[in-house]
């Protein structure tokens, strides 16, 4: 069977660079959608060659939907416990997402969405998986090409260019930004419909350089939980829990979202923010720097890496950057600050750091390179 060399390279990068798989380790290969199988086969083959033990799990949202649509709370809990036990057993996890329809779960009853989020997503993926070496990526199937508004062949070329860039070089270029953020107390974001400030003092700063996401390209931390005040208007659309949102405007006081507005799906927005006490506070602040991801495509793993963007995330904070906010929600909402999207500025301690998507400090200039 002919295998695209780009698929082999991606599989090698995932197992070697991202997960650093060693002989004897168990690798969980989680495949969502039949379109992901070519990469899945290469991951199984190459993991075996490395002396590891691959465990593969292949399914599709359309197959799991009857369960999530009708399961009782006890069934949700048992399902999560079963999959959590598997996740606890493995050494590394790679999730390849290629659903035929990203909106498949959008019409689940509200209570079923909450149960799926509370038990399966929170316990298995937001708690247990994050303690492993892990990497998650999307697959360039027809559904993704449609969301990106590109032809299939053109989108595949874009995808492999983004996913197989020189992450080691990007990682080195991130180091000055990491050091600067570690020294920073106050962050201010300014742009159309946005003027919001918060502290990041004392919280870890982490570079995402291809180890846990493909594509990658962000540096993140978290806001001090009760420090945020102001208004932010996100100019990038988002699909969350199978429902579309755009032009979200959040007003924040003492860290809490006190007002939220969406042109459509207002009721769904309120339901998400009322999921639990932590959903109205923020768990992440990140700066996107991937030079090949320029326009949104309603796919978080790509959109949150957009060059010249930030994302400010309602909900759960990560264990390696814990600001004390816990929630079953983690919603990466993106604001692009390049001129064609309205522009904007990032300020650290009253010092301008980035204007209209371009870094203005000499030590950060390498982050504007293309890392090809």
C-alpha cells in the first residue's frame, strides 16, 4: 500500500519529537473518523518498530452519539471510569481527530452535553490524559477543507506545511518571550471592542513547540484568577460542543464574566458559562505565533496558533499552569490582532510588546520568521 511520505514524516515527528516514545512503552493511538486511518496505520507501524506497544482505538462521533444522546448519569460515570482506567495504564497518548461532521454532537440535549463534559471529557482527558506525554492533532479530511474554505489538495498542502515545520527552531525563538512573560506582572490587551487588563505574576509560562499539539505555536500562562477587568470582543468564530459562535463579547469584573453577548446562540452561550462556578473565570492566556496559520477555520487546534493572535480562555486552568480555576469547560476563544482583522496591541507592564500582530521588541523579532 502506497503511503504519502508526508504522512510518514508526521508520524515520525509525533512519536519521536513530540512524544519521545521509548521501547517497552504503551502508546494509546486514538483515532476519530475513518479518514484518520492512514496516519493511524503509520503510527502503529512506527511505534512497533521503536519497540513500543501500540494500543489503538478507532471510532466516529456518529457511532458514539446514540450513547451520549441517551445515557443515564450512572452510565456516563461508568463509561468515563472504563476509559480513565485505560488512560491510566498507558505511557503516551496521541489523538487524531478527523470527524466527518464537526457539528455531529451539536444537537445533543443540554443535560447530556453537560454529563459528557463533566465525566468523560473532564475525568479522562482534562485530568488523566494531561498527566501523560500527549499530543493531539486534526486530520485534513474534506470536512476540515470545507471549514477552511479550500480545495482538498490545497488544504492538504497547507496542513502538512503547518504540521511539519521546524519546531525545534520555533522553540528556540520562543525562549525570549518566555523569559519576558516570567518577569511580567500586568498584561493589557487593546483593540476594537477590547480593552482588558490582568496580572500573570508568579504563574508558570509554557512554550508550546510541537510537544503536545500539532500544529503548534503558542506561549501560554494563566491570569491571576481574580485580577481581570475590562471588555474583550473576539473576532474569530468558534465551534464548541458542536455549536457555532461568532463575535463574542465578554465583560469581566474581578476575574468573573459578568456579561456575555453573542449575535446568535445567546442561550447556548449562557448555558456554557453556567456549567459550573469556574466557567465564568479564566484559565489560560496565550500568544499565537505559527507563521503558516493566518486565517480561522473553526478548528481550535489551528485557530489558537494563528500568527498575530491571542486567546483568552474561559474555564479550566492546566495543571502545569494552575491559577486555581477548575471547570469542566476550557474554551479557547481567539482574537486576531493583525491589521486586516482590525489590529490591536499587547502591553506588558505599560511597555508595548506587539502591535498589529508584529512584535516590536528586538529580542522577539525572530518569532516573526517562518520556521520552514
